[in-house]
C-alpha cells in the first residue's frame, strides 16, 4: 500500500460543509495489480461535494444568481492502497471551504477548495481474495482549488474579489498564501534531477471535440493522461522503468485549451527516493521553444507527476 503523504488530510470545517456518497468504479479504473488510477480519485469530489453538499447549498445559489462560477485552478490527486475489485462500489467523503488570497498582481481573489477521500473494501477482481479481504482501505485523496470568476462577463468584470452579499450564515473565510501556477514545476524537497534540463516530447497533440466538456474547453482530466503517456516515453528514452504507476499529480491550470488547438509537452525527469517523476508543462505548438529551456509563464498547464512501481 502506498503511504498517503502528498495530499494533506481533511480540513476542519462545519458539518454543513461536509458530504459523502457512493462512487461506482469503471473496469478500467483499476490496474492489473488491483491499484486505483489517479483519475477515479478525482471523481470523489463530485460524489461527495458537488452532487451532495453543494447541489443546493446557499453559497452556490447566491453565486449562481450573480453569474459567478468556481473555475478549477489547481488539482492535487494521490492514489493510495489496495488491491480492490473493480466490481465493488467505493465510498467518497469530502469537505469544502472558502479562502481569500492575494495573487501575484496584488489582487484579492476568492477560492473555493474541495477536499475528498476515497475508501473501499480490500478485494480482487479475479482470483482468490487477498489477505484482509473486505477491510476498508484508503484509496486516494484529492484537493481541487477553484477561483471564483464571472466567465461570461466582460474581461474587466470577470475577477471576483468578494462574495456579493457576503457568506451565508455559519460560514467563514480563511486566508491562504498565493501559489503561482508555475510552482507546480518546482522540484519537490529531497528530489534530484535526472534530466539536466527540460526535454520536448517528440509528439504533438491536436485536440478535438472528444477532449472537451460542457465548459467549452479541453476537460481538465485530459491533461494528466497526456502527461503520464509523455512521461513513460521519456522514461523509456532514459532507460528508466516504464512498468510504473502514477501515484501523485499536481496540476496548475493557467489558460484553457480548445478543440482545434495543437500543443506540445515538455518534461524534466527526476528521482525522489525510490520513486521517479516528471515536471511538465503543456505549451502551444506555435510558441518558439529553445531546446532545454524552462517553460515560461505562458504555458497552458504546469504539472508534477510522481510514479511508483
């Protein structure tokens, strides 16, 4: 079982800001040794928070009346223990809180952060049950940061510096430090670089409608799969193991991509103890890239992904 150490534990919030719900798994969510992929962990946020706590919460109703939408700005996901069966539903629980931060342009921004944890019974899809079958095991955690925005307003009116009418009764807002998107490609503490510099993945990516969602741009969960595939190609080029599983990702979103866009991925491999990982960025294919150059602030997405055998 992987130790959950990168996504912090549940924040302390009032009961009205907590939720729980079941989450059925797809067959492809569980890899061959019974561990969970990163993507289904993110769905815990929907099962516990969006579908339950926030569906009729006074805060969401107030924001919606003002044309204010929580836009995903950063996502941390960590997969944990197993093995589990793809045939057994798992349970999600989560919380949300409202935060205030000052961005790098000295503007006050309001965030809604959602935390979720996924748990399920130890099991196996095929073959004999594993030791401890049926015991609950933590499968993963996720934190999704959302910046409140008026996406359909004129550009000068899109930023939200305060909640109109204030917070509903019983809610509080705490202050949080600003983290620029580019901090996602900082080397983690104790890690050593394998690549001396960033290397441009040899493939270009063209987005189609199948990559998009109802928000009219490329879905946020498209990026970790593309980065994982590019990382495996980079590991192969470096002679590193490729029979590895992505166990953690930190994604910072700066600018969305759209159907028809063409992008490239640039990566830098590193080692952290017994694990390997990549720092990566999704950049426009039209942007002039110098070999080995560190991604600029203009990248669409910044990411760090770490793998375990």
